[in-house]
C-alpha cells in the first residue's frame, strides 16, 4: 500500500530559522528543491516513486535532486543516490551538502548504501560533506562524524 507524503512546511513557513545568512539560504533552497520533487506515487503495481526526495549541493553550488524508486525486487534506488547520479550525469563529482525528506516530511540521514557511495566518490574529502539531520531544529552533521571509522581509511 502506498504511503501518503506529508509536505512539512517548517516552523516559519518553510524556512529553517536556525541558520544565518548564506548557510540558511542554502539549506532552505535544498529543502525547497527536495520538497518540489517529492510527489509520492504508485507507478505500477510493482513500482512506487517519490516517497523520499533528496537534494544535494555540488561544489559549484548547483543543486541536484532525486527521488527514491521502490520496486518489488532489489532494483530500486534511494533518493540521495538518484540525486548524486543526476549530478554525475551533469558532469560534476563533488558534494558539499545533502538533505533528504522522508515520507513523513521530516529530514533524516542517508542510508548505508548512500553513505558508501559518497565515501567512494570522494575518498579524500567525504568527511566534510554536510548532512541535514533535522531541518526543524537545524541539526546538521558531517559525513565524517556520521561514519568516523569507514573501511576506506
């Protein structure tokens, strides 16, 4: 059964009140960009898409989005990896920030497979990738803090 997506608008009309200046603008843009593509829907009786949406900021400052695609087998893809593949398709290969909106409208950390891709993509710099854990409170963490003892070291 398909889960209905809730469009969380934050405490102040969609803007996170906990960041100041440019950093606030970037996180708000990431949140708005992910929210814009989060359109949970059933594609077929075997495929659902858009329950989770992600936005990443590349080193150039461009924002790339992606949605999860869930299948009845293991062929699906997470929203974060979808956004990363979008970035790679467009010729970029360095991530600055990651934000994912879950089906309940809250933000959360990337899964292990998404973390692994980011580590392998940026083995020398993955520790610096910023991740929004909780948009409502403004809680962020770096991928290095989230995965301090990754196997690639």
